[in-house]
C-alpha cells in the first residue's frame, strides 16, 4: 500500500545514473506517483550541464518499464540562484502543475542528503522528507567528467537509456566542443595542483542598463566560447574592485560614455559566490549595476575588444538563460530586480 500520493525528487541528472534510478524505484514503491523536477532546465550546454532537458527526460523515462514510466512526471525546473524564495515558489508551482489544487493529498520529498548541495531538503518543512542511502556511492560529477574526457567506461554506472543518449551525443559537433572545453578546464586546473590550498579567484562584472536594454558581450575564448556574458574579468594586482570593473567594461565594450558618467551611474553592487558558479574553480565575483540615463539620441555605441568577440545592446525582455554564460542570467535578474 502506498504511503504517499506523490513523492518529489529534485536533481539535475547530469547525467541520470543508477543511483538516481534507485531513488525513483524507492519512490515508486512508496507512492502512487513520482514527480521528478529536472533542474538547470534552460541553460546552454556546458561541461557542468552537457545534457538538455529533453535528453535527461529521455534518460529517466527510458530507464523504467512502460507501466512504471506512466507514474513518473518529469517537470522542468529553472535555476534561480541567490533567491531561495523564488526557487521554492517555482518548485511549488511545478508540483502543483501535476497534483492540481485538490486538498488532502499526501506529498513528500525524497532524496539523498549527500552534502551542502542537498540543503534544499530543509526548505520544504510541509512535505515529509524521505531520505534514501547513496547507491554504491555514485555521483554524477565523475561520470560526467569521465564521459567528456573519454576516460571512463560507463556501463556499470548508468542505465541503458542514459548510455543510448550519451552514445548519440558523442557523434555530434556539440560533443566535440564539450570535450575540447573539458580538456581546457582540466589543463587550467592542473596549473594549481602544487598550490598548498585550492585557489579562490576574484572577478568583477558590469551590469549596464539604459532605456530597458542591457550591455552584453559574446565570449571569444573558452570556457563558454560563443555564449553571451556580462562585461568583466579578473581584477589586477593593484586595483580596487570598482576600478577593475570600469577597466574591464572599457576594454571589452569600448563603451562611448565618459568615465565620470559611468562612475556616477553606479546604482548598486553585490557579491555573488555560489560555490558552483564557475567551472574554472572557486570564483567569487563582485557585480556593479550601472543605470545610465535615457538618451533620445539612442544607445551609446559599443564595440567588442579584448576577450569579447563583440559587444551589443539587447532588450531586457530578450535576454534568455539558454544563451548566457555561467550564472550571469541569475546576476542580471537579481541585481536589477527583474
């Protein structure tokens, strides 16, 4: 007899492995239906998120017999970093989209409380938590890294449905680009192997707004080559954070606005320090929000330079998370209040 009407399982499933399948099997045994909320639903392919929402849904549903798959509901879940309240609201809406508004349903949250990344289990006290053991100590990170670096046989770690998706992707140009970036990041991190402590990098980013538009750049180099990003970069040895931000803004966009006007347009600043925000390693960024005055003559001229392939203005409504580098979409929405 089922204890729950619905059990909710939240994860990124990059990729879906046998440990994830074990959790869903436990959920199917204890509930009538299972809701799988698939995180990082709208992000570009990257070494941390190489698989699309559709591919991960295929991995999950394909790992179960048809009668079981009919009881599993896969629901997209966007990343909302730096705002737990908005993220919890999105989770609640995702669950409601399956359960409906009927009262009296018993809903629970199932998962493996493995580390600080599982803190979300405490954000839903109204849903009883079902904690399950880690299946064979499996983790998606080494499986994903091994796949991208071409070094790890996967048949012992993932179901056949996942292996089919991975094999299909490995024949595409997208995989070749991911693999090239994975090796770049591996070499990048090896530079710090002899450091007595893991390095922490400090960067700056500029959020420049005028007339409902934001100034972005297209990245010229890896990681994130071709993705859209905020102008910014690493601070110099003898720079303040603010001076570094203005310098990077100038170098990458050639923004045709006098320096005193830029500095006088500063509206806010905030630190962004999600531990997983950068694939290069622990990277903390200070973002500065510049609100330029509206000008009937139009938006200031810009031109890509330094690390930027190009610089351009885009309407805020047209900024899409699928195009944005790392957590820059989250920074924009948080700092501007969108």
